[in-house]
C-alpha cells in the first residue's frame, strides 16, 4: 500500500471529498549541487506518521479531509514539459473542486506545474506567489535549462504573477536585474534578522494592499537555517528558524486566502531524520493556516 499523509491518524479521504490534495512530485532533473530530492515526497509522507492531529491548541486541519494522490509520473521517457503538464492537470483538478493542492517536491522546478495551472485558471494578477527561499530563482536559464530550479520564479513573473520573496540571502547579478525589472517585492534575510531583534518583531508585517488577495505559497526548505535543515541540496547559514517561519506566515497571509502550496527541495539524509520531520510538520502547519485563512476569507 502506498503511504499517504498522516495515515497514522486519518484515512486517505476520497479525492472528491477531501479539502487538501497532497500531490507527491518526486522530480530530480535539474539539481545542481547535492542530489536526493526525488526521495523527498516519500520521506515527508513517512515522517507525517509521527505528527499529532492538532497544529496548535485548537486547529485540526485533518478534519477537512486529506487525500494523497499517486505520485506524478517523472519517467525518463517524458520531457520536462510533459511531466509539468501532467502535474499541472492534477493541480487544476484541485482548483476545479475548490480544494487546495499541497505539492511535495522534489526540486523547486516542480512549481512550474502550479504556475501553469494558475495561469490557466485565474485572471492576471488575481493570484500572487509568496516565496520562502534562500535564493531568488530568477535566472533566465541555468545549466542550459529554462525549467531549472534556479529559473522557476522567472517563469512566474514572465506569466505576470506578482511575487513576494522572503528569506533570500544569496545574490547573482542576473537575479538582481530580474528582481528589479519585474518589481519583485522582498524581505531578505538580513532585513528579517534586524526586524526579529526589534521591539515589534514580525508582528507589524503585512503584504502591500495592492498585492493579490489570493496566494500560492512556495516554500523551499533551504529558507531554513542550515543548522535546522541540513537535508537539502544547498543548506545555507543565516536562514529562518521554526518560529520565524511560522510568525512570518501568520503575518504575511493575514487577510488573504491561500489557493495552494508546495514544499520543495528536501533531500533526505539517511543518517538524519529531523529534516523530513521538519518538512512534514511545516506541511501540516500550512494546512492549519489554510484552514483558518480560507474559512475567514
């Protein structure tokens, strides 16, 4: 039997009744440093068995129904465009049912599928992307591929999807030029570190009023500090810690609804189990946030 999310606590609700559609997407095609992202979705599903039903003292998103789909077919016989089209159709099905796709990567290029689905289903500027990441991912192409993990957000802004980046701490000239050209909003890691130690902390943060009211959240686990998340291709110092991420998510999504999320770039280390558990816990916390935000929307 294939594993499914939180199977220790809930049945795998039928896809027609579930509010959350967990879509494993084990893609590892354009990884440029440490590999292993193809094992990420399975590791998250297995780690989710250790989670509790509640994400805080009152929110139980599992009650809304969670369905884990079959994994996206990433066979070598297919082109990347064909793989993304298959995944995009799965995301669009979730949208058509008023359900929320929760994609488990896989390298960050998996977000291309959701970008395609958003472009197909929503009007221009109706949805904005909230990106947590150590990198901008705004290159035109990387190592010859326009579908690279390092180019995925360039595809988003080209599709005229507004973008807000959180936690960036690595810079290339090409990324910076694209960020400026497309008016990408951002709260970089060094700015967040200063804010974190101020009296107000993150409590006063919010997205601009002009930013879309519907959000898609893409969370690259390298947004976390390397001491917390080493199970990724490019673990990086100076990143977020658990409550940093949770508090930022709470503040930046206030007054918005969340149409979908992905959690990407987990590359499990067989000697360390805290990385997959952290990713699974983040996934369920995002479901809890969605349950609260979308109920109020």
